[in-house]
C-alpha cells in the first residue's frame, strides 16, 4: 500500500504581511520619493557649511569655481537649501543678498535675537542723523551733499564721513553741474548690513519712520549734537 503524502501542517505566522499585488507594487514604486545621489547630499552639506562660515554673500560663480562643479548643479542644490531652511523648523534662512547667498536669522526671530545680543553687550548702532542721511542716500542715490542737506535741513559733513568710514556709502563720481559736487551712493556693505537683496527691498517710507522712531527711543536721553 502506497504511503499517502503528509500534508504540510506547519503553522503560518499570524503577523505575516499579505503579499502585495502587482498593481500595489507599481503604485508604491511610483509614489516613492526619488533618491538623491550621495554625491549631491555631500555637496549640499559642503555648500551649507561654506555659506555658514562666510562673512559676505557668496555668488554662484564663486561657489561653482571653488567647488569645481557646474554652475547648474550648484544652483539646483542652492535652491534645495533655500527651500529646506525656509521651513518653520529652522531659525535661520539662506537667501540672496547683494548678488550672493548668505545665511541669516529669520525676521520673525529678530526681536528675540536682538534681546539676547543686548544682554551680552551694548550694540554698536548708527546715530539718528547718520540713519537719516543713509536713508536719503538710499532712496535718492546718486545724490550730492547739498541735495542731502536740502532734504534734511541741516549740515551733515561729519555724518557723511562716518558713513564713508563704515563703508556704507561710496563716492559715485561728480554731478555735471556748476561746481561738480561729489555724488554718493550706497554700497554692497550697506546691503549686507541691512540684509537686502537690492535696493528694491528697501522699506517703505512709513516703515522707515517706524525704524527711525525705534532707533531714537534706543538712543541716549541727550543725543550728541550733529557736527
């Protein structure tokens, strides 16, 4: 008598996952995020580190030449970094400033950062006359000293020297009128210090008045007379 084949009585694990159908496998594959090459991950990390330590904004050409990588690839990775740091979980952002890329604190955290810095030491600030003069130059540039005086109603030779020494303004030639007065304009350092991409990002006059009011309130009770 032939032996009957013993049926497989091995128990099936209760937690075994059911096999996926072909349609489910294809759907899962299509929805999976595209993998990022390891080289790009490492290069993006290097870009982040370089921008972090740089004191001035770095241009796309500078980054491409330094890392010896195509400008198109660097641009794509920079866009990824900008988008990543734009998320609410980051306190800093990477943005275009004065023609380059720079890391800076986000505006919504400025008050907290300002209070922290004040707790460490007295911040170096522009005087109210210097801030007013700088605003006139930024909104009207290129502009001459007599034109600035006419707008402000006071002399300001000493303030202009201060702004020149701090490299916030620079000579922009001479105006082709009688006497050929010197023209002044803002500099790249001005854009960096105020976190502006270009002059189109200047605050409105109403916003500037608020900045002016806040600056005045932080000044000493007896402001030093303007030279």
